[in-house]
C-alpha cells in the first residue's frame, strides 16, 4: 500500500462510537439486574451519569474485609470471588460472580464496613455506583430512587432467604451426622 492509500485510524471516531456502544451495553446490563428492572430508558440514562468504570487485574483486591462499604459493583467483564478471613487466618469462600452479577449492595443501604474481601479472579471491568452518588440521585429523583432501593431490598431478601435455607440444611446435616455417630 502506498502512502496515498494508507488508512488513518482516528482515535476521535473510535472513542466516539465506543462510548455510545459502552453506554448501550451498560443500560442493557442494568436492565437485566433486579434493582434496576423497573427503570425505563430515560431513568437508566440518568442513572448512568453516576456510574463509574473501574478495571482490576486478575488477583487484585477490589476491596478488603473491614474496608468502608462505599458502593455496589456490577461486573461488565470477568470473574470475582468474595471471601472472608476468620480466626487464625482461615479463608472462607462465600461467593463467585461473573458478567451480569453484582455485589456489595449492602453498602448502598448501611455503609457499614465490608464483612468480606472481593478479589478479581480474572481481569475485571466493573461499573460502580458509590453510596454518596446514589444518595444524591435518590434525593433528586425520589420515585426512581425508591424503585432502585426496593430492587436492592428484594435482592437482599432473596439472598437472606437462600442463606437461611443453607443454614438450616447445614444444621440438619450436622444433627443427622451427630445422631448417626452417637446413636441418639
């Protein structure tokens, strides 16, 4: 190819189209997540203005146990594991998440310290909603904010019910094993 026929790649055009595609992908992802189900396209567009993008390399901590709870994380790409360190350094795996999942939602409700650490298993791209930004969003758009908070409450309720069932199953299993071992 001679100099006159050389293709010039303009970062201006590439970034312009990429930004639009990224925004559309983000809105599509948000629409699929329970806390944001009830929002229409305009609401999602407003919400996207408070969403921050973060990237982490495989093995990098997204947050540590006992860090302040400051935001909800939505996985756009990659895989994340959540684990808790208990006495004597024992690591307890709690959950694994991948594209389309979210974690850290309790921070949007109470802002308490993190009870576990989140670690990128692979390279990860995240969309993050920080509590102060959501609080301001709720103040400016109360009806939309209530929909989001109700969605978060539904997710927390479902996760708590699942945890209760797992807890009962574990206790039942321990009781059955103990009865079998001790003949009671």
